[in-house]
C-alpha cells in the first residue's frame, strides 16, 4: 500500500477512535470509495456492525459512540432528551423500571435506519422534534455554551475522557417528558421526578415555556411544580406563556388543579417514594 493510501487509512482510523461509527455516505463524502471501504473491510481494518455503517476493527459498540457519531460525524440535530436525559443526570431511580435503558432522541430528522439494527443492550427511541419551536443550532465543537443554553441544551460528559454529547437540561427534559404523558402512570413518574427538581433555573423555565407549543406539557409541568411548592416557581416569568383556555382532562376521574386547570390523579402522594 502506498504512503498516500496508508495516510488516508490512518486518518480514518484516527477519526473513528474506539467507539465512533461512520456511514457509507460519510465515507463517500470524505473521499473513501465503496471499493476502498470494501478493501479496508477485507484487510481487517474495518467492520460493519450493520448494513451501511462501519467502525474500527476491535472498537467497542457503545450508545455514547452512536450518539456522538450522529451528532458530530453525521451532523444530525438529534439531542438526548426527555426520560433518558433525566436518567443521565442522576434521576434514574425515579423512572419506571426498564425505561432508563431506552435512549430517547429528539430532533427534526429521524435517525438513520442502521441505528435500530445495531446489536446493543440499549435501544433508541426517536420522539420527534418535541414540543418546542426554538430555532436549531448546529452541534459542532465550536458552538457556544450560551447558544446551546438558549435552547435548553448543554454539553454533557458521560465519562472521564469521553466525548461530550448534546443533552437537554433538566428544565427542557422535564417539559419533553410532560409532553409525552398520556396516562396516570406517566403522571406518577413525572410527579416523582418533579419532586426532585429543586434547583431549576426560573429564567430558563420561562424561556422554554414561551417556546413550548404543548398546552398539556406546560400545564402539567407547572401544576406539578406548584404541588411540590418549589421556590423557583414564583420567580418564573410567565408573561407571554400561552396556557390555553378551558379545562384539560389528563386522567379520567382525576382531581382538577385549581390554578392550571388540568386533572391529576387523586392518589399522587401514595406513589411518591
């Protein structure tokens, strides 16, 4: 193999590291033809854990590497959000059994099909764009922390020396979770999580509420925060927050919250740890 080809291979292996994956499209866009990739596979430099995606031979298939590959390599605006973002930030003991291993991704574009074909202990669940109308920012290494913060997002390091991933802050993740609640079990879970949300930032909460399109998510979020008498709630700016009109019957036979006009299960206290 010529020095030029060896250099090209080394650049690719350096890009991949131990956990990154690259798609066929990424390889073609960076000058690696299908025949060259086939040669790398045949020579034992690359392996294909699923059709259309490759990783370094001997690399480790980990969920962190998959997400990093989507965000940084593929340039996809997919962030860790909702239930999994809260688990990642230390609240997994409040989640329903088994749900903490489901990685919830939010964004305007569905993940590529190969993500669901990877042999991993965890599974990925795409939850769509989510309830917000915020403008997108690129998840590049040079994006400022403030630009992410304005979206209710932040870089999150999953381990020492690991690449940081874009993740919803607790304020955004809680609203994403509330948006997905459809039954009493979901309310119990959201309520247990809200009990632990003692340090949310009121200005960020206000920003996200103004840009949240889901009336249900906003009312449930505020009703649960009020129920737990969080000190930050009185400092949340509600000017410009649309809470809709009329009552919202979230659970049949529930108790109507007097301020936010949404029904909550009457036995919430019995389900708190």
